[in-house]
C-alpha cells in the first residue's frame, strides 16, 4: 500500500487543475541468455488519481468541475491545493520484469 500527500503550495491564480494521477513507472531491460538480444520494457502502474478529466469534445470552462480553480480563472480558490491518496502497488507477478506478455 502506498499513502501519499500531494501539496501544491502556491498555484497561479489563473490556473485550473482538473485531474491528478500518481503512477509507478518501471523501466527494465531484459537480456536473452540465448542470443544476447536486449528488450526494453516500460510498464506503468496507476496507483491513485483525483478529480476527473475534461472530455476531449468539451472545452474547459467554469461549468466543468475542477479540483482547484484560481480567482483569475473564474473560481474562488486562493490557498494551496492539498490532496491525500492511497493505492496498492503491484505485486511480484504484475511487476516482475521477466514476466513478459506472449
């Protein structure tokens, strides 16, 4: 389990924050013992997220829900943005670099 606190102490008053995501990204390089061929593998494991993204067909406006909207962007938030989240990290079967698809 990963518990985290994200604090943005002084966002711009013109900013709007819709969505925040924390992910674990794993970069590995596996070498074949037979022919020495190297394969680079990048896996992303989403841990937790907050807010909701704006649909691509919609233009961001003050009518769209936001985690934080500054006074210059039509909102009322002036202080810091602080979020707490928790999520499960991958187990050995999911995160082991030698467990490749196929």
